[in-house]
């Protein structure tokens, strides 16, 4: 029967001389693999103290890596000790009506003023031609 560890117990093993990871509900002592890990030991050490399942799965490890992982199995994690993941919630911002901002008025004027000037110029030209 596999030993069951809490996340606090596993979190104590968080350095290059003693490195444990939680992946897929199981606990692995990867200390002896740190020097051989293709991504470097920092990646493994940074994954300590939490459920590293998502980090592990995101990389897309080979079948041989999955087989190798089983060599380092030391037990299982008590899933009730892993805090639930918080869903990302964007920060609350006040409603912003872009049609009433000073920038909108400036942009509107930058568009309308040249049109008015052009209209006046064409009108004056037509008026001057009709007088001549």
C-alpha cells in the first residue's frame, strides 16, 4: 500500500538536494533525476510545493518519460490538502462610454473641421464663378 502524503509534507522537499513533485495524484522523488532532466533542474525545483500535473501535461512528455517517472514514485498525495485552483477573474473596471470622452470629441473635430473648411472653399468658389 502506497504511503499518503499531505501537500505540506511534500512541500518540504523543495531544493536540489531533496526534490519531490506531485503529478497526477502521485508523489515522486525526482532528486536523482535533476541533473538528467532535459529542461534543467530549475524547472523541476520550481514545480515543487504545488500540484505540478498541469505543468507536466502542458509539456507533452514522451512515453519513455512517463515510464521513467514511475521509477521515482514514493507515494500518493492526499488530494484534500491541495488548495482548489482559482479561476481567473478580470479586475473590475467602471463602465467606460468612449463616445463621451474628450478624446472622442477631439477625433470628431479633427474629422469635421476639414470637411467644413472644404465645403466653404467649394461654396465660395462656386459663388465666385456665378458672380463672374
